[in-house]
C-alpha cells in the first residue's frame, strides 16, 4: 500500500529535514540529500527512524 499523497506533502527526512520521495514502487521513501531510504510497511505507514533506513547511491 503506497503512502497517501497528503502524508507525502509533509514528510521530511529526520536527519537532514529534506522532503522524501517514493521509490521502489512505493515500498520506500528516499531522501535526495542524504540518500537514506526509509521502509514503508504493508499498511502504508513509513518507518522514519534513522536506524531503520538504508543508505543507497
């Protein structure tokens, strides 16, 4: 289940405060600045904890 568009408008990376963008068919939210990808659960709720994020190129 993808993240609701209303929620995407307000979500920011907790590390650098940049807006996140959906990636991997909606299963993750990526920060374009620090390249962290936060997982999105099956319920459409993102896990925005920095310890749960993976850094991608």
